[in-house]
C-alpha cells in the first residue's frame, strides 16, 4: 500500500503563471487635469531575456502581498527614479507566453497595466535601471505613428487604448462638473429671484402702512 503524499498549502502550490504589473507613465495637459499629453516610453536592454531592445511602458513581477498599484509605484521608482501617483482606472489586462532560450514555452505571464503620473520631481530627471537603456517622452499624438515592430507585441495598441479611455473619462468628468455648476447657478438665480420678490412685497407693504389719509 503506497503512502499518501501530503497536500501542499495554498502558498506552496506550483503554477506556471507569472503575475506582472505594468505602468504607463503620462504627463497631463495641465497640472489640474488628467488628460494625457505625453507618455513615457522605455527601451528594454538588449540583454533582456524577454523582448530585448523593444519599447514598453515599464513593469515587472508582482511581489507577494502587493496590490497592482503598489507594484507599479515600486517598479516605476526602481526603473526610472520617478515617484508616481497611480490611477486605478482605466486598467487593462494582458498575457503572453513565457519561453526559454530555445523558444520552448515554459508558462504564461499575465498582468494588469495601469496609468500613472510623476509627482514631487521633474519628469525629465529619469534615472534608468539596468532593465532599460533609453527613455523618451512621446506626445500622445506622435505615439500612433511609431512603428509597431519597435514595441513589445500589443503594448502600443494597449497604451493608445488606455489614453483614449482616459480622455473620454476626463471629458465626462468635465461635463459632470459643468452640469453641476450650471444647476448651482440656476438654483442661486432662483433664490435671488424669490428673495427679490419678497423685498418688493415688503417694500410695498411698508409704503402702504406709512401713508396717511388727509
């Protein structure tokens, strides 16, 4: 009779899936806005095991206990020297096959891509890690014209989609603010009109009471 093997704890279960977090660092059109004006592109080192020499937004493995937003903050600081604020939306998921030096599939990499923006320091003061060899701020308009083959497969399309979603979200936000401001202005105008009518009625009443019959 064979001896039953103990079942591993959840934390010890082996899996071929690797979880990543990726950031897309953007500069807004103005300090108080969130409409992306420029995006930071990073060129992977030629010694990278995956996608050497191709452009991306930055990212890496999710550590145990981290949220995706926390991972993006850590990775952007490590890879660019920039402290960033991470936006939970829009978010995009991605996955690709992980392969060894011979091209054989060894597993699947899946992850979440989030937008972020620099805070507390000049966005031009970028300090690259060994993961990347070049960095460039590219306008959102020029990004679409860059050759697809210069990017990790699918990354350029994902970044453009996220920028488009961010612009739509910002447009809806400003529409809500404008609608709210208009409603408040109309309410104040209505209150002023009512107050003015009350003043007119009060003035008429005071004038009538002060008249004397001769």
